[in-house]
C-alpha cells in the first residue's frame, strides 16, 4: 500500500488519458448516432423543411423586399413533392374554422438539373407563394397535380417551385435559376399574396404587437432567435428538436386563441382570431397612438411600386431567355375579417375621427340587430367623411349582404380587402398591376379572381364560398378551374417553344 503523499504511479496519467479518449469517443459516437437518427427522421417526416417554413412565417420586416439578385451558380431548387408526405395529426383549423380536406401537406424535395431535365420532356415551372404551392391540400388536388395528369400525353413535366410565405422579391431568383439551368418551356407566375406578409405597423409611438406594455406574447420569437434557430437547423437532430419546440409554441398560441374565442376575452390582440366577420375588428382597433394611419398610405404605395418592379423583372428575365410566361391574378376571400392579421385603424382623417368611430359602433350594432338598412345608411354617410377604414367598408358590405344585394356586397367586401392595413390587403391594386403588366408586355394571363367571380355568379354562390375556404388559398374546385384555364395556354406555349 502506497504511503500517504507518495508519488502517483507512472501509469496513472496514461490511464486517465485513455479514459478521457474513451469518453470523447463515446460522445462522438453518441452525437453521430443522434445525427443519423435525425437524418432518418427528416427523410421520413421532413421536419427540417417544416421548421424552416415555420420560421419564414415568423419573420418581421417594415420595408418591401426588392428583387433579390442571384449571381451565384446555385442550381439547387426546392420543389413541392407530389408524394405529399404525412399530413398534420390534427385537422387544419384557422380562425376557429376547420378546413375540410386540408392537411396541411407541405412535403418538398431538393433537386438539381440532372434530376429533372430530360430531353424527351418539356418543363413548366409554377412559381409563387402558398396559393401556387397548393397549400393546404394534397398535390393531386392542386392545379399543379391536375396539369400533371392532363398534360402527360404532351410530354409536359410540371415542376412546382412555389414557396410558402415568399414575397415577389424572394421569388424573382427562382425565375433566374429556372431559365439559366433548367431549360423551361414555360413559366406560370402566381405572385402577389405575400408582399406584406412580414410587415408590421410599427411607428415611433410603439408597436402594434403585444399588450399595452409592449411585451411580445410568450409564444413569439424575436428576429435574433429566428436567425439562431435557422443556423442550428443545419443539424438534422437539432432541427427535429427545434421543430417540436416551434410546433408547441404554435399549438400554445392556437389554444390561447381558441380559449379567448370561447370566452369572449379580448384583452390582447390575436392574429387569425376571426376568419370572417367585423366583430373583432370593431372591438380591437389600431389606435393612432400606436400607429399613425397616414404612414400606411405611404408604405402601401412603396410596397406596390416594389411589387410592380419585381414582377416586371421576372417577366423581362423570362422574355430575354425566350421562355413563354403566363400570369395569374390573385383570387381572394372577399369576406375575410379586416383584423385577420393586424388591428385596423377606425379613422384616417383626424378631424372626422370622433364621428367615424361613432358611426362604426352604430353600424356594428345595426348589423348585430339585423337593421341592415339603417346600418347601410350610417356606413355610407361615414365613408363620405373618411373612405379609408377597411372595417367601415366591411360593415357596409355586411348590410348589403343582409339586404340580399349580393353583387354590391361583393364589391364592398373587395373594397374592404383593398383598404386593409397590412397582410392580404390591397388585393384590387395587386391584381390591377398584374393585369397592366400582362397587357404592356403582351403576356398571356388567367384572371383567376374574375374567373372565380363568374363561376359564383352563374350559380348564385357569391363571395367565392366554394372556391376559397380560408383566407386566400383556392379549394380543390378552385384549383380545377385554374387548371382548365391553363391547359390550352400551356399547350400553345409548348408548340411555340419546341426546344425542351
């Protein structure tokens, strides 16, 4: 037995080093095993792409995104996967409404030219946001899947590279990539839904988000947190963990919204609280102390000008490459609640603020009491003082609908969508720009919104009730109408552009 204080055996240090190496080796093997499990999990459930899509939805901006240039030789594209992948475990619900037939399905796959460019086929690229992607329905129920089936004999391959939540500035490089590396026979553009997707009504007076003290809800992420999560998601194992965290956050927010909807509690604004109706917009106005409404009129013009420039650039890139391009207008749910994503100002004209605010309350009571003629008179009088508040146009539309003056109501609802502050507003202006650029550049166009309205009018099914069940995404029937309109245009494009 060694005496106390005697020098340690010479073999102790090597044994410790060997033990440390074994621990490090065990740690490396454990990490590699977890990462391998993460890759397998991602292959089966596509968690990383789902995570990145969710993080894109959380980004916040206050300026439009100009067309991003793609000067690299990046050939990889993310396409919608026709095999769909697993749907959500719970039914797809939004604004308290369950959307029949929805997954949502968001399966994607990464490709390079060698994966899809074949000399015996022609390629048609679908480029746009979630509506073009076909969210939240199965691929077979979208116009991409329908075109795939209908154009098989024409040797036409449909490549859906639409991206959920992307703006026109983010989508512009996809047109560049397609024409440079994938030899498309045609490109279908359905853009314009997401120009204000990440916009926030923030002014020097404070933020629209969160309670009165400006603190964001606990389920919200800051921009720095989003950036860190996207960086860490390069690890598939971490991506799976992050996806679980983000899914929990979204579920917690949904549960809080459902509870507030059941209890009538409205102490804090919640986006997507009410799919249709004016009640939430009336109860939760955007105070001029939080955001000066006059700033919106300037911001709106800036975003629309940027959208025009971005779409014009996409058309030019395709035309310079002699690739036929087809534009689609943006269909919309005219009865979408004005407060779908943001509180709405009740008045834009300070000298008439008190009178207009009182008129909104009065018209709202008339709607709830089904006194539609009185409500219509009140709303019309207030609009003569201030034509900007979306909620006032919505109340007018509700009164017209109650009086069964459906065509007038449809126009009034559309005007409400036009006047909405922020995301999914300015629908009439967005479609006007698409039509103007199609005419100026002599580009074929499918006026989807007009197509939908004509379909509803023939069947006395107004407000796109059969064609859009949520905020902005066509139903399978809506996709069918789009596909039927596109088939002859795409066949003509292939005839005129024979080089595959």
